[in-house]
C-alpha cells in the first residue's frame, strides 16, 4: 500500500465495512480528548493545521489510486473535521455533542456542505468536513453562550 493512501485511509479504519467515516470520527474524538486535555491550545491548533494539509495531499493521492471521486475509504477528512469540531472541548458532554453534530452535518451535507464537496481532488474531500466542523463549532458556541447547556467546556 502506498504511504499517501495509508495516511488517507488512516490505515485499516478506511477499510471497515459500512462505517469507515464514523470509525474515523470516533478515533478523532479520542485523539481530540487527549490533545485538548494534555496539550496547550496553541499546539493543538497547529496539529490541526498540519492535519488539514496532510489530509488534502494524502486524499488527493488516494483518490487517484482508487480512481473513485471521494472514495469512502478516504477518512482522514473525518479525523481533521472531528478535531476542529471538538477543538478546546474537554468535558465529555460537549465532546459527544460535537461528535453527533459533526456526523449529522457530514452525512446530511446541508447548508452548502454538498456544494463545497464538489471542489477538485483532496481539497473537495477535506473542505466539506471542514465546513461541517465549522458549523458544529458555531452551534456548540451558541448552545454554550446562549446558556442552553450550562456545563463548562
């Protein structure tokens, strides 16, 4: 297996039957909890930026290898999206909410997410997950600052 393809599929996660995107998102949730609880926010930010660019490059390579537009085996975009959706969240309630919102938005592809996915190559593969993650962050901030949920981040 080529290294770009292995990165894009997160090794075996992309090959899981039926749930590769959800499995990668769960992996992202676990990684996010660890990063958010043990590293400074600034370092987590740069890890995410690096992962976004790594995701675009590796997804582009994998898409060419698979010869399928946005192949479901490419799941590094879900990892990057989940890290953004849960950036700076430490409490499990917020993490689970971020996971649910992110997966809902990523699967339903509403609010322009479907359109941005049409961008070419790795950019399109990653961009829709980034937009779903941004919407997730906005919704969580609204819930927190609107005092709809009173648990601290």
